[in-house]
């Protein structure tokens, strides 16, 4: 695709250090140029999808933007949120910052730097100011050199402040950046990362409460204080007033009672069992602790920890295959639990929303299709709406097979195959299980379905304008406050 005369992987061992570094630089430029072309294609798709069809869907809960994001996510095998972020970047480079976009297309700057520039210029609303900033940022971007991310952001903000002070995304407004992040994607051996930003008062209260719980156990508890503080956070999440002691002594007062995590919080963990017939709870508990489990929407749970939770009161349910279809529209609790354990996530291409927060959807609408595992799957609410309303001619369609795999056909005719996430972890859940009868043919979806679509109070664009206006107003207030403080007479 790019004939640039750079050495490829097969010849790198024969080149010197100078050529090796030149290859790194050259291929980085090629990567940036390729990224620009991908973003240009995304921007064109966004323009086509959001400017049509004639029917106004801008107030739909699953609007034109969401429909376009579904196509991008499926094509790139990424999540809906990541696809939406790429669409914002692509549209900004095309419509707001064409000169910066040109540098990216030439491989002069990286996608990372282009994204940084786009984010920092989001609050500029005056087209003339934006054009001026675009031109100056394009010149600045080539002169920035290998700056750190913080220094790059500072340089960009300095230029923006010169032309539109209210458009600077100020660190002083960081209270708006409060968040708590649980990094379930990188869980290892039953442990995951957690970080966040809180109000200082709330952080101090949390710190004191964790300290109290961590020190409430007896002196024989084998855990370090840091480990007890981490465990105390889990106890708080379970609504517990104390931290269970891990000393193992039967007469320890701090160890009395049932583990709150096992009785007050529902965390769905899937693990293997040798048989699928109902059996006494005690037997099931012993067998479930011989292998590790996997949290739906999270990481793995080592067998010892799983055993501790079961002994502390966690419920063990045997999920067998359902050969017969159920008679009603709504699946029973046991059948729904089986579908969630099998799928583990939303089944739309690229989506990783946990099955526990998804709808259990009929692939072929009931009563045309049975309430049976071969006709049921998990879809998050966004993709459930997409499958239901963005269908028919020029929309999405799908075919589900007896092993739970689904072929999705996009509006452009591209096909994407998704398989249950349990296929690698618990393949027994994905045994072919044909429905008891062949599904009847379903006619085209009825007209007027949009009447049933949940709607937004404001369009996506109206929400964006409101957010930008609110942030600009806060920035203006902050600037006025700084000026007022500077004009105060000295205290002496």
C-alpha cells in the first residue's frame, strides 16, 4: 500500500543501527498517514449516516450517530465507545481542523498528537477563531518536537488562550473530572486495579473508614495493613460494618458471622462442574472450588478465593442445558442465568458490556421464534435497540446458530461472526442445542416502529452545545475570579 522503501521485518536483522532507527521513524510516519486515511473514511461514513435518512431520528435513544458507531465498531472490532471517540476525532479533523488533518495525512504528526489538539480545541465555537487556531496549531505542531504529553498540552493551551481564553480546558476545573475506574480488562489472578478522583472531603472520609475497618481484626490476621485496606473496600461495597478476620481461629470474635460479600452483593461467577444434573448444595460447593471461576464482566477468581466465598454463604446454582423450549415470552430465571453464563457479554460485534446488565433477547421475535437457548442471546440496551429498530432494508440483520454463535449482517452487507465468550473458558456451555422446532419465517418489520423507540429530551448536538456553553461559562467565571484576585491591594 505504501511503497516507501523502508526495510520490512524480514530484513531488519541485516541493517545497521542507523537504518534501524530510520525504519522506526519512517514506519511511524506511514502509520500516521494510514491512520489519517482510516479517519477520513470514518468521517465520510459519519457524514453520510448523520445527514440521512429523510426520517428524523436525531431524538431516538439509538440515533443516527449510534447506528454509524455500530458499523465502525464492527468493522474495527472495537467497542461502541471507542468507535464513537474515533468518529468525533475524524469529524473534527475534517470539519474543524483541516490543516491539522493535512499534517496527519502527510505523516508529519501522530494520531495521538492530532487527538490531543482536537480535544483541547473542543470549546472553540467561533468559526473565524477556529480557522486561525487551526492554522497556527498546524505550524506549532511541526515545531513542537518530542515534547511530553503535559508540555504538548501546555503549548496548545497557551496558543488557544491567546485567541479565546474561555476555550481553554483549565485544570482548575478538575472537579468536573471526578471518576472512579475499575480496570476489569487487566484483572490478574482475581485481582484488578482501581483508581479515581474524588472530592477531597469524600476521599478523607473514605480513607478514615478504610483505616477503621482494616484495624478492626485481631492481631493474628495474616494480612498486611495495605491488604486489609483493600479488602475493607470490598466489605464496604457489600454493606458490611466490619471486616471479617482471616486468622482462622474459630473463637475469634472478629471472624464471626457470614461474609457480607456472599449475602448482600450479587456477583455472577461462572465455573466448571463435572455434571449438569441437580445435586445437593454441599456437593456442588465442594466441586465448584476445584477449578477457578470467571466473573461476568470481570476477571478470573482463583479456586481458593472462590471456595472461601462459597463457604461464607455464596449460592451455587447448577446450570444445565435446556432441551425443551419454554412456553412464555419471558425466559425463566434459570434459563436467563444460563444465557448470561454462556454469553458473558453483549453479543454485538466489538461490545464487551457484561451480560449481567444486558437484555436477554429473542433472535427471532417471539412467538415466531421459541424461548430456547438457540434463539436467545444477551444484548446491551444500545444494541438491543439497534437490532430492533435499525433493521429491515438498509439495516442490520442476524442469524443465530444452535451453538450460540451469531452472524451479523451490516447495512452494507458485511458479515461479522461473534461467538459466546464462554467458548474458550467453559466450552460445555456452547454445545449445539438445536431448537425443538424450525422457526417460522418472519415478514418485514412493521412500519411506524420509531413510535416505540425511546427518545431523548434533546438531540445529541443540542447536548454537545449545552456542555460546551456550560464549560465556557465556568472558564469565564474562573478568569474573572483570577483577575479580581490579581487586582486586590496588597495586605500591607
